């Protein structure tokens, strides 16, 4: 590749220039960062150390926790540095690295949501064949596909960005390096990048959203056919947490990456990025824990284990 990049670093404008708000946001995002790290690590440890939770549903939940950790560790530390200090610069290599891991983790979560929806579909609509259709080999294959396909997508989009020339300006109206905010700064044609970004979003977000909705359509139809009220409640309980997370995540990602360049609003883009890179990783552990008796039981056992140690 003939890389003709002249910009060696970018300036991230952050969220706000008002000092009082910077302090408030620093405390808020530091709190969310700590919650995301501790919450997801605890869920991963509790499920891994509890043999009764070694099922497909919780296997995918561990993958989700790991992706949330990667996502929040990619986005939040630099945001805290911007809010807490004067240095708002990020090197060109650091910007591309942040973009790669952010794109990778976001795309992987979208694919993982589809795998989780398929798992719930099989569990509720095909209960007699569940052990065969969701055996260990199938679960591992789905996880490998999730991580592999998303890595290929992130590599493709990052490589296309590296081919662009950035001659200045170098100020990014954002708190992280993201494709929609970087493309307007290029002094070369971004036609191919725009097409590939749209294609990637249609595949990772729109297509997987439709597959997830389709799965839950069959699930709801099957739940309504259950005779007992207790059975309906139990079935809805296993799916409601996933639906809450999926709805919030898809709506933000689809908006950011499917907005035409001419209509992209930096301020709205920042809000959406906060939701999927910071708020969602913080809420996921709470949503899945507070609404799941098995996870809460496993967490209590984990706390008792640490207390004894």
C-alpha cells in the first residue's frame, strides 16, 4: 500500500470544553468504567468456576463479558485522559489501533447477539433437540465464527483507512477514533471506504438485527402456545434480558454507521458512541445478573470463595 499520510497525530476534541462539565463527566465515566470492568470480570469468573452454568447460554454470556471488557478498555481510558488533562492528542498509530479494536468488539457483539438469539430459539422452540443442536462443537464453532468474521471486517475497514491520505486538518470532533468521524478529514477519495462501511453495517447490524427479530418472533409464538402461566413467565424471563440489551445496542450502531456522511451529526454521534462503548458494557452485567437467579447464586458462591481465601 502506498501510504501517503502526512498527519502524525490527531486531536480529539472530546465531549465538552466546559471545565465544570469535564470534572462531572470524568467522575461519571470513571464510575462506568469501573462498573464495566468489575461486573464483566465477576460474571466471567462466576460462570467459569461454576460447573452448573457450563451451558450454551452462559458460554455465550462469558463471550459477551469479554467483548464488553475489550470495548470499554478501548474507548474509555483515552476519554478519561482527555477529560482529566490537557493532552487531547492521539498518535496516528494509536488512533488506528483504537479504531481496529473498537470495530472488532462492536461487530463481534452484533454477531454474538444473533448466536444468543439462535440459542434461545432452539431452547424454547426445539427443546427435545436442544442438546444435539447446541452441543459443545456447535457452540465453539459459533464462537470462532463470531470472533473470526468480526476480525476480518475490522481488518478490512482499518486497512482501507490506512490507504487514505490525511494532510490536515487533524482535529476529530469526537472522543474516540471512529470511521464516520475520520473519513471527513481525509484529503483523498473515500468512495470505497463509504461503500465498505455501509456494506459492513448492513451485514453486521441490519442483517443480524433481522435474524434476531425473526428468532424472537418464533420464540414469542412458541411461548404463547405454552399452557401454564408459570411456563410463560419462565420462558419470557430467559429472553427479556437479551432483548433489552439487543434493542439498545442495535439502535445506536445502526444510526452511527448508516448515517450518510453529509447528514452525520458529531454531537449525536458522540451520544450514540457513549451508549454502545460505555453505558452498554456497564449495564450488561447488571441486566443479566439482576434478572437471573442462577448467575446471582453463582456470584454469591464466588464471594464466599474470595472471603474464605
